[in-house]
């Protein structure tokens, strides 16, 4: 297990880290069928999805990928989308590239997931402007839950200073450890619902506005 040490630092990732972070995501979700099944992807297609997703998210101006690094190695990642994500141009490029990588049948299943996900996560436009939607959170296998909590804390403070006062997400409601993790970190877990034959849930956390310091 990796210790939560002073050598661990919070960073925002950029395009040069695309391949590294995609490989970390693939390793983190290996053996967990919920998300691959929700997206309608097999193991090979899911690996291709990660590469295309991070190429997409790391270049879209309305998304951010935050991470913890230890001795230069990525150990925890949180991808977040903001109001306006995805932009039309980046969405079209992502979908075209994904279709070419995974084939028509898998792509059709992914589109069904994307449309269902959009309906489930849709909020009033007034709230969307304040929302930071957690697209993916994962920790390197063996790194421990404390790093996930630390990443959430630090990313939350960054987005709060940017005026994002609502953090939301979509999770596996059948994973009790995951539910407990988010509750420990101050999230409300909403009632579960059926999604692709499984139990899913929305999570949300409302934040106080940042304090504006008075200049004397």
C-alpha cells in the first residue's frame, strides 16, 4: 500500500499525460464489470474507450483532469466536466474516433449508454452553471482509500474557487464500499435505480461559496 506522504502532490493533467492516465484507468477498472457493462463494452473496447476519453477530456476547455502524483507516478485521478462540456467539435471528434476504434455494434451500445446517462444526470440550466460533474474517479490498485479522499478534497477546493458549488456523479449502487466512501466524503447518495440491468445511483455534494477577502 502506498502511504499518504508529503511526496504526494496534487496536479492538473494535460495532453502529454493522455496515454499514462488511460493505462491507469484501464488497470483500475480491470475486473470491475459495472462500468464496462453500463457502457456496453467488452474488455478490448473498454481499453480503447479510455484512450479516446482522455484524449477528449484533456483537450476540451470545459473539462479538467486532476490527479495525485507520487514520485512522478499518477496514483489517483478525477476527471470532471463543467457547464458546456462537451463542446460540439470535441464531441464529434471523440465519437468519430471511438466508432473507428470499437466498431459499429459496440458504438451503438455506447450511444445508448450516453443517452441514458444524459437523461439521468440532467439538471436545470441554473444548476448546470454551478456544477462540476465527476465523470471518473479512480485510484491505483493498492494505493488505498485515503488518496481518493485527498484527491476529492483538493479538487473540490479548486472547483469551489472557480464558482462550482455542486459536485455530482454516477456510481455503482451495488458497491457498498464505494457508497460508504462517498458518504464519508460528505456526498448525499440518492435512491438507486435500474441502469443496464444493474443498480446505479446519483451522488451530489453542495458547497459553500468561496469567501471573498476584503482588501483594506
